[in-house]
C-alpha cells in the first residue's frame, strides 16, 4: 500500500510540475510581440491575464513545495491539487481566447 501511495504522490507532483511549466509558457506567450493588443480594452485584458498567470504560478509553486514535504499525505491535499489543475486549465482557455480574438 505504501508503494501505491508513493507512486500516486509522484504522479500528482509530475502533473503539477507540468502545469507549472505550462503556466510559464503562457507568460512567455503573453510577452511576445506577436500578441500585442491594438485597443485599450486589449491592453487591460492582457494585463489581467498576466496578473492571473503570475498568481497561478505562485500558488502552484506553493502547493508543489507543500506536497514535496515528506510528512504531507497526497490525500490530504487532493482538493487543493484538483482546484489548482482546474485553475491552470481555465487560464489556458482564457489565453487561447485572448490570442484568437486579438
């Protein structure tokens, strides 16, 4: 049983690290000159997205650090993990909408 819990923790950590890298790539995309807005509302949307990206990155990093502690069970934090993954997906969709509507 200990092995499956350990492998489950590794799988969750791997998924969160993948999401963290994805969030970093979103920030790089938003910094690209290719996606510069043309209107004042576009600039506001871009700034809002960058703020959300930074907030998501920070919260993902904090959750990763918490989960990497040896005395933390993955089952205790599963709600936080699921919420963080959903937040990353939602952010990816928002950036995709911004890019397509730009």
